[in-house]
RNA sequence: GGGGGCGUAGCGCAAUUGGUUAGAGCACUGCCCUGUCACGGCAGAGGUUGCGGGUUCGAACCCCGUCGCUCCCGCCA
């Protein structure tokens, strides 16, 4: 016999009328009418109304109830009369007439309301995450996360993949993000690192002959947080496949992603196969490598039109090898002056110098810059954007990098302001043909623009005979609604091509050996061509729940400063623990205890003389 | 490390833009109420306006510093 419940709080229906039941849960709300009292009892499954009548055994305890206390009621299920049915509640056709009550756990007054799903300070929510997670939206997010993870596993297995575990304690990786380090006790002075991703291990699994790998893998990176970037740790649906081309990876991911989004969303989806957009086209047409295709506007290059221009602002930009990007927008001429001023301010916020624009009207063109332009230039612009009366063309002129960014940001902004952006739906695309290298002004050498493990398109021949900036990699991103969902590559499994690829960035064979010796050694004993990808689970959930930030889909996230406010991580450790690890702390001197704040200036160390023990920051 | 925004009761907010004793709602405490479902009504308690300094006859409001939060840049192969 069940001690705590015969039914859950989401279970009872008309069919149960007449039964004696026991339910347990949290006190969600209480409506005390002086005589009859209504108590909403909530658990994971739902809410059920319990009616407490004067004279019943449970009535006398009623003054002790408080929201979020855990209670157990026994009672009888009765049908509600038509006037009192609550259609907002799944159990609203019935109610439980309370007989006995047991308070299983008394709650203190909560710092915020669980029943009322209203905003409150996020750090307060994180400190009391167990309360926050009781709330409807958060509870649903975490349930969805579990269902999506299960579905991913089922779908991957159906696609012929097996899930493998890879180490959490591994070694520091020479490239990429900052590592989290774990000191070794057995090897004093040496450190493990938490994996930024199981990259090398999944490649080793391919070399080990396992063919199709996946893992819902935790990844650890010690980098600053963003709204869509969890500090510290996040999860990837890590995938690797042997004997495949890029298109075969795409086919698997499209099946997975289309399946997941179809299963968990009713919104419109991009039909598979998703559009492939080259990196070069994306940078030109959308100003970014993660385009939001919900906005129908396309950026065009207008540099050639202004080669001989007398308009100084553009002339100077082009003379310095900059570019002029144009954005043609229909039916925008009627917008008030403040609309255009706002856009100019917006573009300046994003790093632009300004934002020129030309309006086409029935009487001709109207623009602050029209007087600097020749009829031939205006004519060419009209043709470029097929400009009709009522249309406006915006210009971003700057270095290619800045012009792309500004035009890209203005493109999305215009889409939102003019209501052109689709309100619903998921727009997927592949960004392909990423450049293998980019010139680093800082270091005065070529650098990998993405993953050094990627296979250059054209292989060794390309490395030997093509200018580095012309070489593309088999490197690809999956993008949805302007969010980078996933990044992957066909890997470079040939040691000699690996050496050559690194050589272009100034690394010797010995350097490569030192950095990636483990992987390279494996490649010497028969490595299959292989490639993979790693969709971000947290970001998929953000899209499915329309969450404003990534912490909304993680049960116990660190806050933006990388702290766990519930348990207090990171925390101090004992002297004994440090001694065992042979670690001596070297912290900046704490301010003298009890020092009057007013005397701080005199107590501070003389400028230019760092306090001994201050770490170099 | 840098920039923007924010900081008022336990919570989410207001305070006519520098003017008397900083307000109402939810929550809390007490009382009333027998069909509510965000129940309702009466009363009460609850504040160093993040902290420190300054300007002023007068500061929640203006200035400087500082701390915290948040979004962004850097960073994230």
C-alpha cells in the first residue's frame, strides 16, 4: 500500500469520482474563505484542488499551512458542479474533498513566489534554484531538456551510431580556449585539464575503428560568459564518422536536427537539405558567418560603382582598400527622420563611422549625399538594387571587416524595425568553405582561422600551390536564426599534410609533434578519412524554449562570474589539501583588516612598486 | 581588461524630474468572510533609497569614487 500517494496531482479525472485517494505535494496556493478552504496541491505532474470543509479532520490544522510546505491529503474525489469547473486546470473537472492532512515538511516564507511566475533577480533565483526549478516555466525547460536528450540518443542509435564515453581528466590543449586545470597529487607540479571538447578522443575512436561515434559530451572552457554562452561548462551532441565526405555528415545532422525540431516544436522549419551558403557569400550578403535568414534583406557590394567617385567619404575608404556595402530596402521612404537618425546612431554603436542613405521618390532621388554623386553613379545604384519610388538604399563604407559588421547589424535591425523579420519558425543553413587561414596583423603571420585539424580543400596540392588566403577548409557551421548551432569539419588525417598545414603558420615539424604527438602517432598506423560535428545541446534548447539566455535551460548553471551561488563554488580548500598537492597560494595582499576607508590612500602601496606576491595579470 | 544599462520594503515596481513624514501591489502578521481558483475585505509590521564622499537651504534624484548585477566588446582553435 502506498504510504504517500495513490495518485499524482496531475492524474485525477472524472473517472476517479467516488474513489478515496491520497495525494502529496507542495501547497501551491490557499484560498481561505473563513469556512471552506481551497488548497491547490502541486507536484511534478500537475495541480489538484483540495476542498477543506469546516468540521473535517484536516480543518483544524489549516492555520499552519504556508505556500511551499509539503503536505499529504487523504480524501474523496468528487465531480465539480458545472459552475465551478476550472478549464485552466487539467484536473479541473474534479476536486478532492479533504479528510486527513499530514504536514510532511514545513516551508519557511520563500524569498520569491513559486506560484507566480514573475521576474525576479537572477542571482536570487540561482541561490534558491530548487525553488526556481519548481516554477512552471523552468520546470518545463528542464523536462524538455531531458526529453530532447533521450530523443537525440534514440535518433543517433537509429542512424547507426554508438555512444562512447571519453575522459574528463585529460591534458591541457595547446590551442583554443583557456583550460580548467586540475592539479595532480601523484605527480606534483603537473596538471590535468578538463576537456574543452572530446575532439582528439573522438578522432582516436575513429582510428580505433569504431566508425560512427556520438556522445552527449560535457565541454569545459574557462572563458567569459555571454547570454548564449554558459560559463565553465556546456553540452555538445558530439559526432564523428569514418569514411565520409562533408555531404554525408550534413545528411546525418539534417536528419537529427529536423527530427528533433519536428518532434519538439510546431513552428515552421527549413526543409532539408538545408541551404548551403559559402562563407564568402555569407559575409557579403549578410555581413556575418551566422546569418539570420528570418530577415529577407540582402547586402550588396557597391564598391565598383564608386571607384571614380567624387564623394570623399567613400573615395577615402576605397583608396584604403575598404569597401562600400549597400542595402536596398523597399517602401521605407515614408519613415520619419528619427527612424534614419536612430539607424545612424545604431550603426555607430556597432563601430561604423556613419550610415549614408538615398531615398528614391517619384520626383527623383533625395539624400544628404546625393549632391556628391554623379547621375551615372545614381543610375548604377538604381540598377544594382532595382530601386523604385519609395525605396531606400543604405550604405556602410569602411574596412571590409567593419563594413560587413555594420551592414550586417543594420540589416537585422531594419528587418525588426520594419516588421520584415519572420516572427516564428526556424531558418537553418549550412555555412561552408571557411577559409583555412587568415592573416594575423598582430603576429605578422598566417594563422588558422578555425580548427587546425581540418583538411584543406585540395589537400597537399593546395597547400603547396595556392596563396594561403585562397585555401578553403572542409570546415562548416550549422546556423539557425542567427545562432551558431554547430561547427564541424572533415579532419586532416594525413601527417604530412598536417605538418605542411602548420608550416604555413610558422610551426616546425617538432612543434607539431610536441603539440599533437598523440594524435599524429595514431595517424601513422592507418587512419581512416573521417569528419564530424558537434551541435550545442544548450543552444538547441534555447531555440526550442525561446529562452532569453542559456541559463534558463540548465538546471544548475554558474552565474556570469562563474560562481555556483547555491553551493558556493568555487570555494576555498583546506591547508591539508593544498599540502598534498604541493600547492602554495600566491594571492595579492588583502587590505589591512580594520583599516579606515578614509585612510585607504595613505595605506596603498606606492605607485610603480608592485606588492610582492601580486600575480602578473 | 574595456564600454553601455541598472541598483528604492522579502519580491516585482512607483515617487509629478532637486522640495514636507519615500508610496501602492504581491508576500508576511492579526482579524472578518462557506464555492474560490491571481478569491475578497479590514488592520498592522516591514526602508541606512547598494556603500563612501561631494554640491545644495534641501539629494532616491545632480557630481566623484566604490561594490554588485546585467548586456556587449576583448576572449570563445
